[in-house]
C-alpha cells in the first residue's frame, strides 16, 4: 500500500476512534448525573444487531430472545409485555424484554430495532430510563447509516458504527433538558392569559434562566420571550377567526394583554396589519368540508375560512407549508377521518362549501341537512374549482387576474424546461402502499399541467383517463423513456425498486428516473400550483445541460 494511502487510513481510524471515545465520555457523564450505572465499553459487533421493520395496520410483530431497543420513526401502535400495555407513537424509544408483542394501530408503523443477544447484559442499565422523544428527521439518518455499515469489515466503519450507537443513545437519553422544555412550552400555551416570567419557567423545571433560554432556543429555534409572543398571536388569530363577533378587548384579555389599544399596536407590529383588518379576512364565515384543499382557492380570493381540511399524518402541521401562514387561526379538520359536524358548527359558519367525500354516503348525508351548504361536484381542472368558489363567495372579479398570473408562470416555466421536455417520452407514476397509479395524458390537474401546459411529451401507452392502477410488469412492458415519481413515500418506492421487473425498464437502465420531494406538490389550487411549478423548475434545472 502506498505510504500516502496508509497514512490516510491511519488518520481515518484515529478520527473515528476519537469520536467513539468522545461519545463514550459524553454518555458516561450524562448517566453519572442520573446515578445510572454504565456498563464498560464493549465490542458492539459481538452482541448487537440493527434492523428495520414495517408493521401494517392490525399486524403484529413478536420479539423473542434477549433485549431490544425500539425506535418508532412513523405511525403508532400498542406494545404488550406480559400484562402491561403501552402506546408507542412517532419519535418514541423504548427497551423491551422478550417475549413481547407490538401491534400497529395506524396504516403503517415503521420501527428501527437494536437487538441485544440474550447472553449479553448490555442494555440492562437502561431498563428504567425514560427516553426522550426525538424527531425522525434527526434519528432516521443515524439508524439508516447503522443499517448500512453494521456488517462492514472495514475498521474505520466499525469505529463509526460504534460512534453512531453512542450518538443515538446520547440523543434519546437527553430527557431532562428537552422534555422539560416541552413541559414549559405546554405551560405557556395553557397560561397565555397570565403574566409569564422566563425565570419562573426555568425554576419550574429546575434550570437556571441562562441554561433554560439556551436549551429552549435549541429545541424551538426561538427565545422563550419570542415563543410567548408567537403563541399569543396564534391564539389571538384563532379567537378572531373562530369566535364570531368577539371584541378586541376580550381577545386582549384572553392572551394576557390588559390594554386593547396596546394589543392592536402589538398585533399590527408583528403581523403587518391591524386586527380589525385581519378579522375582515373571515368576514364571510366559510367552512370547507372536502378532501381537497379548497382553502387554497379561498385564500387566493382574499378570504380565510373559519374551518378547513388538513392531513396531520401527511404534513408536519397538517398543511403544506405554503398554506400554513394564511390559515393561522382557522380550525383545521382532520380530513383523514370523518368530519365532525358539531365541531364545524361551533365556528358559526355563514356558509359551508362541500365536495363529494370519499367515505360512505352516511357522512355526506349529515351535511345535506344543513342550510347554506353549497355543493360543488368534481371538477377536472383547478380553474373550474376557482370559478365555482368565486361565484359562491361573490368574488368573480378576481378570477381573471388569478388565472392570468398562473398562465404567465406556466409560460415562463415551459421555456426554461424546454431542453428537457423535448427529449424522450414521459410516464408519471404515484407509488402507494398497495398500488401503483399511472397517470393519463389528460383528466387530471397534474396531467394538464405537465403534458399540456409545460410541454412534456406523454408516453404512447398512457391512459386517456385520469389514471390507471398498474403492476410493475405493466410498466416494464410499456418500457417508458423517462419516469417521474410523484407524491410517493421512500419505503414504498424502495419496494418497487427491489422488484426485478423494475430493473428491466430502459428508463432505469439509462438513469432517466426522476424522484423529487413532491409531497407538497398540489396542482389543484392557485397557491399550490404556483408552489409546484416553482419547485418543479428548480428540481429539473439540474438535469438541463
């Protein structure tokens, strides 16, 4: 081996060894504070194994032989261990002893597992530790890297494996600080009508004011004082939108501000508009009962609904990011379940805009009994929905400018993407948990945008209707030049990629498969369409030579 390569290898081994030692010392110190005995350093490859499992709704996963550290990266389920039961939700970690049973209570539950051999006592000191909930955004990359390198025979990667184990454990055992901050955040939300002092918050969870402020910013991204201001403004917006006829004085008192004039100045300074102007956004009190995000159209027309659908398991705040700001204060209805009629009526809407619901007719029948319900049948284009809604809310004069704005954006995007759209024929698929949807040349808002407005050439085998459910074998038979994968979760795409038929397709062989982060791409509304076009252009730019 050349001296340069040998030196480089020694440096890598040395750095990784330092990382292992650093995390080991951090972990020892971390646990000494909690008077927990830590076992001595062990060679992980001799006693543990990292794995991943997906549990479908109603399915069960049994754990046998030894101890297991579980991390739930998505979904939720019930853990049964003897006579004890425990609800596990996204972000939670727990140690279980065999035998035990994990049952998914969501559509799917993703779990990473660290198995400890029955003879090893390595996890024993952690049995009574309450682990902190940690975001999958932080944790999943670590677990994936552990899966990737656990069988490596390369010494540097073995060192990195051990280092990542310590890093992961140090994150989930950082309970006192982070969970204390969550308690403080919850206390703030429940006492906004009172005077809240930062030093009192710190005392409540046993921290100094300076440490509390530092850790609070680390977890929330803002200072405690700024968080209090943000939560007060959120509550003020909620009261203004959802409580019909509420006075500014009452709003001020309920958010802990004694002077309504000071509240008005504070609101205008932070939100850019006076509270009286903000309240006019919901002057036409409209609730939306739909599985479509029709609030997009209302916001484009200058109206904020008092109640609107949301998808809490699809988006971090129940909504795509481009709608969050405009809907602060709106009652968000879980569109993944039955709409609660009484919950909607408590917002005292003057009218309800409703589209056909995917669930059974019984749910739809509940809304036909209401007066002032405007039923909109399915429309094949986004602007057809805009025209229907604008007519209902008497804002027809705004239609032309909204459509013209979108058309100009589409024309600019078409020119930018022409070098790519003019090469090859395209197929668009949505990979779901139990099916693959192949989108047609027309009949869907995205097909209209992609093929008609932006000029991408459709594959000859695409259906004429909105979409068709296909098998991987069907796609292999079509053998498209280029494939665009939309709205698909990584775990579902991975299953498709592992299918031997997938690898026969020319688009895969020629590396002409495009898989953008498209969860927020929604072509059915003006705001979503703008967001989608801009992100689509940014994504495809890197493939234009």
